[in-house]
């Protein structure tokens, strides 16, 4: 029975990645996999003869399958996991004791579980059947449990996983358990710096809690079944050294809950009928076609103006929540493209995208859970007394209250790929989904701490040179300053594989309102299109590329700098904080984000370091850059001006200022209104000269000047510090 292991995980994992997409091919040249599968599930139904059992046992005990040649890994794993069912008690004990299933266990944990949902090999069902005949080890399962974990264990064990009813109280208990999830629990191995679990109990408790939330009533704690499925897998991956035996012997109902969640996930993934009944989606498309009769379908705006305003409000709320929770992010893909080419939304895009550090996935999950049940208020969600007061007053809990107060909710969403979703509390739901439309996608980027940086996936995401990423800067998005890559233009060129994203406009391939890709067979007219952007300029506003110098008509750099100095002189004393992007030029002293990460929950008040006193010297460090946003009638909407500046105090401080100039005379400017009702209607910024008048020589042109973003960085010894004037005014920002 004791057979040689195939390979350890470190050597087999690359093979698993290479085999993705072919794990279910199951060529029957050497092994009759169809017959094997039929026999396995006939056995589970009690419909198999002893000779078939012996055949299965013989196959299951056969060692030496080469992972590079086996094209039916789900079949092989199923057969191996099935094996204890047909061994006598002594053989079963030896097999489990010697961990002959260890390689298969690690491979199963490392394979894309979501692909198994479409596989005829039902691994969770076989695993649950096998667990039912394996003797349980109650002492090992509960050793080291916290009181909260013990409470969940008692509730789950008493009911049994197969019949466990997931009501509101049990879902709340599961959420409380997951609030203990270590912040690095979901990070990739190389990004993990500390041991994750004090005991196997804590890991099995977290996996059980994830499965319970996935089975809770829709919207219970805003954890989708797909994310719960992924979360359980990620947690169990960290227990792989304990092997399959520990999972089968555990008194936690993980293996009995897995088939239930898999069945539910298969159900919620089948949205065809709901999508076909979504008449609102077609109504919006038809309305857009009537408004833009000459625009090809791939470029029709997929959202109404009100929905775009909702989406912008959602971005503002999410930016604020991420700032309060101390989670850095960058705008990516269509949102970054829109900021650079349209100074706002790509007109035919229907969502928004940002990317956070993958190591903050557990932190953002905590934010999701701290929103409380979907039917309640975060203030009403009472946490476990062991750490409730500390957590309820944390940065993350404050962020949850920010979202709730603004009317938004964040969902932990994943099947493939991993994203969190932000949408309005009362917005119409996407067909078959928990969240509403429009929504903001929160993706996860890898490599923030060092090494290769990639968007959205460690193994399959788009790699991004670090010099294009850090230190981050702000970009202008429809009036909202969002964090972005250090070099937004070149990062977009890198993302779009060298294509000219500025002059070539590509139609949308995703119908975000229904959260689906357009069908290449039946809907190619809706997305299969690329045209010169200039052909769309008579319908939508486009920006020019950043150009050196000041905008035409703004001839006086001296006057512009005088207005900026006046604005800076009225700012409050800077609240310097540790820079999430590290010390700046010299990265050799430590990994870029780590000092800030270690201190972000310990430092409750900003550092009072230096002061921008009245009249502090403020000078250009390089040439100004500008971009013009042109309306579809050819008139100027505004100019954006980027200035790199340096300060005398604190010594060595450098700032990036983003200025906006809106025409006030002629050319569609607001001064064409005789009463000038909107020229300086910015009461919130009036005390700080939020909008100032900038005149051209001779007075023939005038602009309203404001400063959407002003970010400064400096050094304190080896520490990098930063200050964002616009975020400090709103309560802090990352």
C-alpha cells in the first residue's frame, strides 16, 4: 500500500499551471477513464460489484503516474481520494498514516477549483463520502481553538455539515471568526512573512466559516458563493503540510459543506434565463442608439448619465474608504485610459477599475464583513467581546462606516478572476448577482513589496516594470483625483501590448450591466470594432496628449505660480505620513512599502514634520506639461497642467501639482452667462482660494484656476514621507 510519492508540491506546481485547461482531457489510450468514473459513482450509489471494487482499488493503488503525461488529473485525484472507501480498516490506516495521497492533495489544493465545477469528476462529493468512513480525531481538531472557534465548532458539529442550517446567527458567528483571519493569510507564499496559523483548528475554523458564509442567504454578509469557495481553498492551501489525513479526520464539517457550496455555485453561475429576461439592459442600449444614431454599436454609451454620476460617486466613496482603511491602490485599465484620453470616463465603458495590493485582500475582506449583515447597519454588528472594541474603532471599521453612510456596499466576489465589487445599496441588481449596477471593480495586483509587479494575477497578469509604477501619482478623473501609476502613459502602452491606445479606439467587449462577455458568434457587431479616435471626436470629448509648456494663451508662468503660491499659503500645516510607496530614490535600504505597512495600524495621528509656512519658496523643478480637453463642438472644456515643484522647507521636499484651467471668456466658457452664476460657485474651497481668476495679457482671455491635486514627498532619514493636500482635507489618503 505504501507507494512512492510522485513529486512534492514545489516541483509539481509548475506542471499544474502548465496543464490548466487540459486537466479534464482524460485520454483513454491507457486508462478507461469513463468506465472508472462510472464505477466510482456507481459505488457511491451502492450499485457496483466486488470485482469492480477490486479494479478501482488496483488503479487507486497504482503509483508512478507522471504529472507531465497524465491528462486526467481530476480523474486521478478523484480515484485516489476514493481509495480509502474500498480499503479495509488496517489498509486505510496505513495509507493515511503514510500520506500516500499527499501529492494529490497538494495538487488538488493548487488547481483552479472553479474549473472543477464544470468537470464530470465531482471531487468534493467523493471527498465527503471518503470522510464519512474515516475515524475522526476530535482532540487534534479542537486543540488550540479560541473560544470563538470552539463556539463555531460546537454549532457545526452538532448539526453535521450535510444538514447544517445556515441562519443569520450562524452566519454572524462565521463572520466573527473570519475577522481573525491573519492579514497575510491570502497572500502568495513569497509575499508572506509570518506563520499564518497558531493551530490547525484556526485554519479549519476559517475554512468552515468561509463555506458557511457562501451558503448563507443571498447578500447575508456580501460574500458571494464563488468567493467563499476560493477563500476555503486558499485557507486549506496553508494546511497542505498536514496532508489529506488531517482533513478527513477533522471534526470540522469542511468536506461535507464543500459539495453543498459547489452545488450552489453551479446554480448561481447559470444566469442565462435571468439575462434573457433583463429588458432594462436592451432599453438602455436602444436609448443610447437613438441619442447617437451615427455611432457604431461598439461605441454606444452603455450607461445613462445618471448611472455615470452614480459610478463617479462610487469611485469617490471608494477612494475615501481606501484612504481611511489605509489600503493603497491605483486606477487601471479603462479607468486609467479614460483619465488620460478623456479626463474622465471612456464614453462607451460601463464600469470603473482600481487595483489594490494582493496582501490587502484579507484586510478588504475584513472591511466587507464589518459592514455587517446586508439588512443592517455596521453600527449594529456587535463583534466578539474578545477584541470587539479594538476592531470596531479600527481604520477598517471606520472605512465600513464611510461606505455605509455614503450609500454604498462592498462585496467579496470571485469565481475567476478575483475581484471585489462596490455598488450602491439600493441599485438594481446585476442579473443573478448580489451587487448592483453600475459597479467599481477592485482588482488585486502582485509584487508591491518588490520583484516583478503584475496586474490582476501573479501568474497570468500583465507584468509592469516597477519604474512605471512607483512612486504613484494622481490623475484627474472627471474632477476626482485618483491614485495611478508613476508613468500612466507608458504603463497603458505596456498594458495594451504596445498598441496606440491614444489614437486607436476599441469597442467594448464586456456588457457590464449584465456582467458578461459579448458572444462572438451572435453579438460580434456590438464589440468587434477598432476605429481612429478622431472619427468619434464629433460625438465625445477627447483630450490631447500631455505636451510641454503652458497652454496657449497662458503666457505668464509668473502669474500662474503666484496664484499657486497664494493657494499653498492658505493650506493648513502638512500632516506628513509614512509613504506607502517607500523612501523614493534609494530602494536598497528596505523593501518599498514595508515600514508603512508595519506602522499603518499603530500610528493614529499624522506626523507633524516641517511646515509650509506663509510665503514658503515654491519653484518649478522642470518644464510644465499640459493637456487640453476638447468638447465635441471643438470648444475647450478645460486644460490640465502638471507641475513638478520643489520646496525649501522641509529640505528636499518635492511636490506634484495638478492644476485645472477652465475658460471664462468666449469659447463656450461660463462667462457667456450675463450674471456669471457659475463662474466661481465653489463655496467649499472659497476659504482656501479654491478657484482663482487667471487672466491673459490684454484681458482677452480668462480662466478659472483650481488645484485638484497637490502631493508632496520628502525624507526623514531612511523613511519616506508624503502628504496629499486634497486627501488630508478629506481626512487622510493613501
